[in-house]
C-alpha cells in the first residue's frame, strides 16, 4: 500500500486555511508579533507566533479549538469517518487549566479538557471515529511522529483512512518555560543567522487525512514516501553536538522511502534559531549531503515554533511546496552563519519540487524526519509476517513495592493498592542519577532497569515506548505554583524540563543508551494500551530488545482535579509496569499482542465486534483461562455493563479479575495488570485470593486483558 495525503487543514499565524498558508509561502514575511493572548508583567512581553483568528466553540480550550478548525478543512468533502485519529500534542487544555488554577477553581468538571489526550478524543468524537485514538507527546517532534505512526498503520493494513496531525496553543507553561531556559530571542527567531539568540514560541494546528491505496486516488495531493525516528540518548534538552540522532532519523527516512539523498529537492529544516539546535542540525546535514545541499529553509523565523504542531504544519508546507512549485524563505536570516556551512533560502523561490525532507527534533533527543513527494512508481516489496512479540522480562511498582513484594501480598490474599515511598522506588538507582528527579521519572527509570535485569538483557534496548495518563504532575504543579506565587516573576527551568510528558522516557533512553524510536503516548486510562499498540506498529522484523513502560503518579493537588477515577477510591494509589520485548519465533517467554482498540462512543456493537475479532466464543474459551478486566472508577457503570455483555455473548465461565480492585485507581493500572498476567502465565496458575477461594490452574491457556469504558481494548498474553 502507498500512503497519500487526501486532505489538509491548517490554522497558524499565517491565517486560517491552506490558501492563507499558500499565500504566505509565496510572498514571505514575518508573522511573529508581541504576545496578546494573555497578560504578562511589564518587560515580559516577547514576540510569539500567535494565531489571530477567532473560534466558534468557546466552551473548549484553545488547543481543541485550533485542532477542530484545522480538522474541518482537512475533512471537508470527505463523507466517511477516519479509521483512526493520531495527533501530536504537548500542552492539551493547559491554558484553560492555568486560568482555573490561578482562580483557585476546585470543581473537577472545570478541568474536563485538561488532559493532553482529550484533544484527539474530542476530534474523534466529532468525526465519529470508532477505531484507535492515539495521542503522541514527543515534545517538538510530536506532529511528525504522529504522521509516521499513521504511515505504518496504513502500510500494515490496519486502517485505510487516518486523520493525523499536531496541535499546541500558547500557554504560560511553555511561554515562561522556554524563557526560563534563556532560549527566547527578544528580536524574534532568526534561524541560522550569525546573530541568532533563540526561538519564538508559537501556536498552530495542522491536520492531514491520510489514505492507503495501491493506485493514486483522484483526490490525492502528494504521497508520504517514508519516515524515520531516532533518539539522541544524550541530554534532556540539548541535542547531540554532532547531530548524531538527527542524522540517524534522516537516514532512516531516506531508507524507508527507497530514495537517495540526491533525490531530495528541498529540505524543510527544524531550525528553531537556538545556537545548539541549528549547529547540530547543520552538522547532520553536512554529514548526509556533503557539499551538495539542496535548497533548504526553516519557517520558524516567520511563524514561530508551534511545538507539537510544528512537524504537522511543516508537513503541510512541504506538500504545498511540491504541489505549487515554491520553496518558502528562511525568515529572519539576514547574515547566514558561515560556521554552519549552509545557505538557507532567503527569498521565496519558484522551482519544481518533487521530493521534500522535513525534520522535527524535540526535548529528550526525540528526532523525526518525513519524506514527502509526488507520486512515484516503486518496485513491489514482498511483505513479511513479523514474528510475535515475546516478553523477555518485566517489572512493576505498586503500592506495596516491587514485583516480589506485590506477589507476596497477592499470595497472602491482599491487594496492592497505595503508594510506595520514594525511597523504595529509588532503591536500585544511583543517587547521582535521581538527585534532581521527582516521582514519575524515578518510577520510569526503576521500572526500565528492573525489567532489563529481569530479562537478563546483555545488550542495550533499541527503543523505549512510554505511556502515561497524566505525565509528571509534580514538576508541572511546582512550575505553575512558583510562577503564580511570584506573580509570574520566577519560573523554574528544572521543573519546566521535567514537566513534559516525554521527559521520563528521555531519562530512560539516556540512562540505557537507547537510540532507536523513543515514543510517548498519553490517553488517560488507555495510555499503556496506546503505547503497546504503537510499539507493535513501529517495531518491525528485528531481534532487538525494546521496552514498553506505563506509569502514573498520584499528586495531592492535581490528581483529584484531573483524574475522575481517583475521586472514586479512598486509597491514594499509583505505580506502573514495564515489559522488555523482542520479536522472536524462538524465544520461550510469554507472547503478547494488542488485538483490539475501539472507541465505545457511537459504537453500539463494540462488544460483539470484539468477540468477532477474537474469533468467537469457542476460540475465546479454548485459548484463555482468565480475563483481567480494567474498569476505571469514572466509567464503572458503563464498564460493568460492557463486561456483562461480553460474558453473556462469549459464554465465558472462567475466572474474571477486576484488576483495579487489586491495583487501585490510576491511569496506567493496565501496565501493572499486564505484568501480573505475565507472571501468572509463568506460574501456570491464579492465586486462590482472585478465584473465589480456589486456586485456578491455567493448563496452558493464556490471559485476556480487556479495558472497558470510554474505549474497549484487548491485549492477549499467551504461553
């Protein structure tokens, strides 16, 4: 299957709609101006890339408004709903959250759209998407990573139409956060200029309707030829000084597209205007292209850096460059920095463009590159069936401790709810590593190291996939609290760096030296399921080990406001699980496969569809000895109804474990349930405590983990 762009929508500082962006590309000019969206103290009003458009739906946060506006254009004329929605986001509804926190609003309903994953869920609901909804939060590469995931899902045949893109709005967190890092240029971003002093924070949304087809559809705009992902595994914020990770991502994208560097007619640069980023990208380009660089430019000097939206906006710009035969200018670069060895385009150029390389790099060393082009004839490639995902090792953190302590409690007929002390979580980590880390990144590191140790892993894991419902709440709270208490005069750079959802995954990659894809997904109670699904899509036929981790922390102030399930539980709980995986036919470990992920809204036959996907009641009874059911407290009534329907339609009479009664209420409880299920399979039995008083032997059968509620998901674990 080839993958085509069949629809595009955008809202940016250049205006609303594709035509406004086309006009800007052809005419050039700077769209960065002093901040007007919210009031800042005198002397703090820096230039930003702000959207000046008004929106129709005022009851939703600004990011949701931006995304919906772009989606309306991308889906115009398309009657069928998308099979999946995949969006890159870093801020979610936090601009609204900041206002409520400042005004001390304590009603959880006011924070209903705070979650980063709520943007994609809102769009999926509006456009009746019944399939997977995935939110990528990979800092400034989020939009590009979302498109790459969509590309691979379409290529594999798991979907035919996917709505993908990126969005972020301006907010206090990012505005003051980047200012605290001294990364803002008071004169506006000047990428690759010898006098550059930093970036300009921006906002935007871009949505793309991607379709898979063997032949070019009539409405096709351009083709997505390939994509590449990598991680620097070097530093939380600074890129690798020689551009090693950027180079690896570009090479992977070119290889994936089946082209050579000489085929590229234009490079859309990441080009933020910071000293280190521009230097690193320039070195990577010189390593890849030598002295024969094609025309190249960054648009961030004109539009600002829209963070999670940037890669998606620049994919749209790349498509326009091809379809219109024009290369945008590198606004702000008056005197190119000769030490970089590249000469950006300083005026718009009319030129035939067949193939574009578009780069996006983000915090945590997350690198992504896309290749877009006119429709090309490719030699057919024989598809290979990937080996199954095999569990090599695993680890958990629960309210009672690690996996050993957890199973001691379960064997004794006790649950494992609660919160482990920070000292218990950190006991296996070096103090020099954890000195400046708070609760969630410590969990991630402890889980990663324990899973690798349990797997007796001799090599470095290739990749890290991280799922978290709410991200680092402690860092986000501390940053915003200090900002508000100081009347916006003090912002902690350390807390800002740690506040992004992908910060724990970056810490894991740095600690282990994992330089492959480093992906963070976030979708409330279904974040780990998104994470595992994404890993299964992106990891191809390889014997390299990789990590899939899910964890969340309880925070005294934020958890009751953001997570509705927390209010339904008297015991404050958190924790997570990690599994070390390989694709292998020969490994003797349990096999794991994400088999189902659908949106339950407007989907009345979802349970019967799940049973059909599992090949019917006889096959379910034959293959599975136990069901572990995940029903978040906030969806308890709906989830129990779905579970009852499943048991009736499938005629399943074996043990059913309501695992949140065991783990406590937190978004990544399914990660813990997955590890517990793997251990049950290794043991060959289920403790009596969970089986109405009698120990249950699995007799070679597997365990089915089903999530109920807003989404219905299923993960198979088999011997």
